[in-house]
C-alpha cells in the first residue's frame, strides 16, 4: 500500500467515524433529553396562567410537533441507520410522511408565532383584535390542513428499496424525474428558505423595538413603553428563533453545496464519504432545536420558570 493509499484510507475511516457518531450515538441523547423536556413544556404552557395568550397557544402546539419529531421521526431515522432488519415498506412510508410533515409543521408554527409576536409589539392596540386565541386556533387548523395536503402523497411514493448488487435495504422517495425535482424544490423553499429569512428579519425588527422601548423606560405612556410581559415573551421567542437559525445552517450548507449538482462526489470515495457525513451532521442538527426549546423557555422567561417551579412543588407535595 502506497503512502497516498494509506492516507486516503485513514481519511475515509475518520469520516466514517464521524458519520457513525452522528447516526448511532447522538440520536439517543437528543431523544432522551428532548421528549421529557417537551412534555414539561406542554404541561407548563397549558396551565391557567398561560390561558388567553396566543404565544403560549402556538408554543404549546410547537412542543407537540417537536415531541413528534423526536419520538417518531428521529427514532425511525435511528432505526433505519442502525437496525436495517426492521425496515419494511410500511416503515418507510410512515417515516417519510412523519419526517416531511412534522418538520414543515414545526417550522410553520415557529414562523406563525414569530409573526404573532411581531404584531403584538409593533401594533399593540390592533393586536388585541388580530391576535386572539380563537383566531390562533383557526390559523393552526389551516396550517395543519395545508401541510397535510402538501405531503400526504408521500404515503404513496415513500417506499423500501433494496440494492441490486446486495447490501442493506433503505428507504427512498420513489418520485422520479421532474416531479422529484419539483417536490424537493418546494420542500426546501417552504421548510427552510422561507422560514430562515422571515425569522431573521422579524427577529431583528423585534430586537430593535425592544431596545427602543428600553431607552424610553422613563416614559409611562403605554404607546412608547412595552409591557414587561411582552418584552419577556419576545426575548424568549428571539432565543428560540436564533437556535433554529443556527441549527438550520448545516442543512442549508448541505443542500446548497452537496445537492446542487456542481460537486461530482460519485466518482471520488472521499467526497462521497464527506457528503454522507455532511448529510448525517446536518440532519441531526435539525433535531437540536426541538430538543432545547424547553430549556430556552426556562432561560428566557422568568414567568415560565416560576410556573414550572410552582407545578414542580405541587407534584412533589402530591407524591409525598
């Protein structure tokens, strides 16, 4: 074996180790930390102190779909990578529907709650009319129906594929030609490219409003000073959105670099392994946001922390 061959072998083994690390060891940690946290978030946001707040209503549903992402989508992905003997055609159909649908719902709800929060602090008087729980219910129902219609066809086109020349079976989206390109383009635009700039722009605008409000803290006019609760909720949402933007960056890079068609990785084993590692890393990073939201709520909202402590004390007393 020449030095160049040994060097390539070492590089390939290192890259494969990174892929194994993200496919085998990170998902159980994310699932173990994320599911209980999201359940706690749902319980706290369902308490009477949060009734009547559209932000808590949206965040409660966001926690529901985040739980689904971790308990179903990430678990199925983990089984596909580590237990191929469990894969079946029904497995692949469920996996694809849950994967695309849950990510689209989660990202859509994050955009909706950000728009709701922006209206609340930019137009506080109109927000009392526009941002109501009743209207929020209709918004969630509309988003749910729209996303379900957009991704329900995956029940037909998601399926199992077995390599012709042997190897482990794997799940594959069995759309071909222009239809596959159209669907992939729609999904990336709807789930990533649209939420990314919308959240970035709205959070910058909300941060400016908060800073302006703090500079006018000497004034007692409700037109120039935001209520402390509104500021707290807005800061909380900014934290959640920042984490979403950061955890989406690897996927944006992977999509634009490796899936653009400009990199010929099929004839280069190192590039092929790099693409596989990039896919594993970017996919796992997408689940960090649904894992950490509860911890961000505790970090960014004193009201949420107080309500969580109150419920925790109540549970401890009830058990004892």
